[in-house]
C-alpha cells in the first residue's frame, strides 16, 4: 500500500508542478494561480480515484489488501 500512496502523491505533485515553477519554460503567474490550483486539485482527485479503482480492480481480493474498505 506504500507504493500506492507514493503513486498518488506523485500524481498530486505532477498536478501542482506548474504552480511550483517545476516545469521548464513555464513561469507561474499570480493572476491565474487560483484557477490553476483549482484545476490541479480536481485533476489530482480524478486521476487518483481512477488509479485506485484500477489498482483495486486488478488486485481483487488479494491477501495484501485490507479486509475492509475503511
């Protein structure tokens, strides 16, 4: 599960990398930061949910998964 958490964190970082000035050639602009942050958060949640769903679908009822969704 640590690898899954790491992947989710990587997706979140990728979504926010423009805001952090981590993309070569992209200069963060304060006037669009709120809009970019909103889209980054939405994209991160959406892609993370798809990743988790695909992972759980593939893993099925594997013994390394918790017995409960909680």
